[in-house]
């Protein structure tokens, strides 16, 4: 039973101590587009962590560097994405469009050539009797067979070319999407939602790769059928004209293939999918610094944005450089200042004593009050206070001063009391409390208006004693920026 109570007590203590010993993390969000913070910056407790998050900044167009204290934190655009828009865009839209036109023209001419060959083959039976009269029957049938073979290979070539044409449009769409995404990534966008609305639709990576593989397969099939078509054309009448037509058609399709295809096309599809997912992701418009532990008066973030170099003639955007300071709270802070102090009260009054002759052998001791009701001095003050993270702090002050005496001598004085600190960087200190001043007082063996021997010396009858009095002070604290290592 005792063991159970002991374990319960330990668990309660751990639960109570965890919030005290644990380190929290605060995130500060800065909107790059509007140049404002999403929420008012609040002081961060000492020893906790703070993170600066910049939103609504296009990281495809800007390189962002955040310097916290003496440490640099860089967020370049990911290298695999950087390649896509720092390098030339590759085939232009006009070239892609010309490739599609060449494919369409080649298929059209092939269709007309096939219709002519089909008509010629269909009429071969009507003309075979005429051929037989001019030639022997075996040669006539061979001629008819060659016409039929030429028509059949053209039919296969046309069918494969039409499939190739459909796939060429899909490949062109992939190329168009690549250009569009790169151009979108380079533009100035105020926020991610605005850019996302402009993103084109994109097929899946598996679909695009399957289309490209089929595109290559049909092109390889066209190459084989082209050779067969040339052989078949050479065995027919008017073979020179037919051969030239087949070569012209193949030239158009081959030219379009060279414009649309690329040896790294499959890699480009993968990069295109990566770029699309990155543009679609809200995080592409955010930059977050690593957490920095608060250890000082402020955490200072120095942010620099640099436009990424692009290879086109788009408008150049200027970057920004700005600093963000996050105040700390909690923890003790020490400051020093120098300023005037003003002591008041009867204990601050310094009396002056005089000797007046009464007879030839006696004198009278008299005193006179210093006319000044305020005792001024200059003090060097030490201020200790807990950080509040605001423009106002309360603390305690201890100081040492030097009072100016009429005889041009200096006397040390001491000060103690509360202090009010106004300001963050350059501070004004207002203090009030007790001052301990050295003032002249009669020694205990002497009395005012007393009669003494004429050989009495003033230096023998007074002494300096420390008396407490009320004081006020106003001083200025000039600070230097020191980075905490």
C-alpha cells in the first residue's frame, strides 16, 4: 500500500514538473505578399524555441535565405525542380505544333496514296484481259499481285500512322503541359490558391509513360512498314512516282517524331510529375526556418529573397531584405546607465559649521544649513530586471555616485531602489529609492552653540557620516547589438 502511494506521488510530481522543464515551440507566420504578420508578435519565453514561417512566397521564383543569430539557413529550390525552369524549356510550342501539322500532312498524303492504290488494285481484274493480250497470263497475274501487295502494305502503314497520329497528340500535350507548368512556376503569384487555379490537368505518370512507349512502338512499326512499302512500290508501274510519295510521307512523319521525341523523355515525364505535385502542394509557397532557442533579449531573423535566374525574357523581379525581431520574456537581464540623481530630505542636507569669538580665550560653535534643498549627484547605476518582452520593465537598481562639494571635493554616495525601464533598444531608466550620502555632522562630544577654547579647529569637530534619504533619478541606456554565440 505504501509503495502504491509512493508511485502515485512520483507520477504527480512528474506531471507538475513537465510543463516547467519542457521546451515549447512558437511559430511566427509572415505573409510575404502583404508584408504583414498573420498575428501580432508576442514575446517568447527564454529557452523556448521559435520558428519563422514565410507564406505566400513562390519558392520556384525566389531563393530564400534566413539568418538567425550567427547561423545561416538557406532554402534553395529543390535541385530536381530547379533544373526544370533554370534550363531552356526545350521544344517550343510552335515547334510542337509544326510537328503535329507534319504528322497530319503525312497521314493525309498516305491516305490519298492508299486510296489511289486501292482503286488501282480494284480495277486490276477489269484490265487483266487487256494485259493478257499484251503479255502472257503469268506476268499479268504477277502484276496484279504486286498491286494488291502494295495496297495492303499501304493499308497497314496508314492504320499504324493513324494510331501514331493519335499518340503524337498525347505526346504533344505532355510537352505543352511541361512548358505551361514551367511558365506558371516562374510567374508572380500572390498566394498558392491563385496559382493552383491556373494549373492544367495532367495525366498520371504511368499513363504518360505508357503513351510514350506506344508512341515509340508505332514509330518503329512505321519504319518497318516504310521499308516494305518502298519495296512494294518499286515493283509496280510508275514506281518512281510512288517511291517518291512514300519517301515524302515518311519524311514528314520522321520529322515530327524528331521534334516530339527525346532520348530522356521518360525522365522528363518523371520530372514533370514531380513539378506538378510540387506546384500543387501548399508547401511550395512556404519557407520555414529551423527552430532557434531563445537565449537573449531578442531572436533576430534576417531574411533575404533573391529572384532565381531564368532563361527567358520574363520580367525581372526585385528581391527583399528585411529583419524580424522577436522579443524574449522571462530570465534576468542586467543593464548599466549613468545619469543625474537628486536626493531630498533633511538627511541629504550638508551642514556648515562656524567658530565665533566670544572672548580672548573662548569661541562659540554655530552651524548653518546649506541653502540647497536638493542634493545633486552623478551616479553609475546597475539595473536588474526580468524581461517582459514589452516596452515596460520593472526591476531593482543599485548605484554608486559622486557628489560635487563647494570646496571641489568628491564624496561617494550609494543608491538602492526600484527602477522603471522604458524602451526596447535604447532605454530610459527612471529610479526612486533610498540614497546613502556622506554628510557633515558634529562629533558627539560637541554641541551647537557650545563655548570652547579658542584653539579649537573646525577639522576636529566634524565628521562625515552616511545618512539615508529619498532620491529620484533619470538616466539613459545606450546599448550595443551583440550576437549570442
